[in-house]
C-alpha cells in the first residue's frame, strides 16, 4: 500500500516511476522485512522470556537438547507479522494471488499458534490432535483451491519440468493437487524445524528460488522464451517472496546457534503453506519437489521410520527421525548438521533453476 501512496506523486517527481517495477519493490520488501523482523525480535523475545513461553523438550529427544528447554518459542509469530506487513507495503493490492497466499499463510499460522499455545499450557508435546490439525489444513487449502480454480484466466493444466509439450489438464482434479501441495509442504517444513537455524535457512533458499520462478512466470516475453507457463499477475508474488527472505534473515539473526528463539509451528506451518501456494500459482508444483527436496527427505524419513517400526514390531531404519536427529546421534555437532543441510538446499535450488532451460 505504501508503494501506491508513493507512486501517486510520480507525475510530479519522475524518479518515483521506479516504484512501479516489481524488481525494485521486491528489493525494498526484502529490506523492510529484514528491519521489521530484527526490531520485532529485539522487542518480543524478552517479552516471551518474561511470560515463560518456553520450548518443551521431549523426553525421547536427543540428550543434548535438554539444555534448550525454556528457550522462547512461538517466534514464528513475529516472523509472520513482518512478512504480512511488509508484503502489504509493497505489493499491488488488486492482485488476487497476493491475498490468497497471505490468507493461507495467516490461517496456517493461526493453526500453528494454537498448537504452540496448547503445548505450552499443557507442558507436553501433544498440542492439537493430528486429525484436527489436518482437517483444518485441508479445509483451508480446499477453499483457496476453489477460489483459484474459479478465478478468471486460471489454467488447470499441470506443467512438468523437462517436458515442454506435456501439459495434462487435471480439471477439477487440480483441487486435489492444491490440497496435497499446500498441506504436504506445510507439514514437511514443520518436521524440518528441529535444530537451531535448520528450517529457516532452506526456507530462505526456497523462497529465493520462487522469487525467480514467480517473476519469470509473470513476464510474458521471458515465459514464452523459456517455454514455461505464463501466469498473468504472478510476478507480484516476487514481492512476497522477497519479504519472506528478508524476514527470514532477520529471524535467523536470533535463531542461529545457539538459538535465542524458536520458530514454533506458527512459523513453520505458515511458511510451508505459503511456499506451496506460490508453487501452485506459478505452475511450478512439480519443481517444488526439487526446490524443497530437503523438506521432502525430512518428511519421508519420518514416514519410513514410523512405518518400518510398526511393520517390524519395534525395529528402526534411523537412530531417530526426522533424519537430522539421526546425524546428531551419529556424533555430528548441531551446527555441522545445519550448515551441511543448507548446502544441500542450495544445490537443490540450483538444480531446480537448471530445469528452466531443460525443456
């Protein structure tokens, strides 16, 4: 909205024309979100500590994590606030896609906030019941999918990397895809949030990737040249991606080892859902499996561990799941696990970029 106010005076001051460019607004959304996140964190973290809103550590978790008990949690709340405010400052408010992404992020953040709150007051790791949480997530994703499906100009075809002419039309089946992508990405990011700085690093990397994807998808000439689906208005999502990157860097300032605050479900669920929604709108749903490959592996490690445990009557594939705990128990220091996982996330993001030319 700030952008609209400033741009109003461009007829008097020609240099203000620069505010109409998505690239310029994305840069400033990133910088303002970084500043907001740093300032909010500086103010809120001591308040969380005063209110004794501390992290509960499971008894069956890695032994080294016991010293994390009591570290302020629910930090994802100020992260989400920074993203929403700074996005609204710099986006084109008439763009439907902007509101859909922010709607999903805020409601999934609300589910995560409630889950964090219940864990805090009960002093247990239970929180919301799994099926209650999933049903709310599916309901929100389905609603947004219907709005997107009924919007003008929406294309229900599915784009595949490496295949420029293979675009199967899913029709109403696209709603199922929206639900799967949004809900799965949200929970996969949530499972990754287990070490200091572990989740927010790959989140920043993934949103940087989709900053590029959304800009290219919304630029008709570049989209035609790369032979990727053109989505009118998708370029504005670059601004939100920039805000996430900036706010994420601000949060990482406090979440890096040793963490002063944890993200909690309020942050991980909302950011994962927003990432999934952006992937759907940009027609890069399949590419998300590569961009977010680290999140996929983390989620699969839990599924494999639980399934194998039940089938074999107590045997395990990993020492502990999610897989980052497996490497911890093998003797890797926590910062080493985090940085190596970041490196993997960067490699996967670069590979995903290469698919733009391999069609």
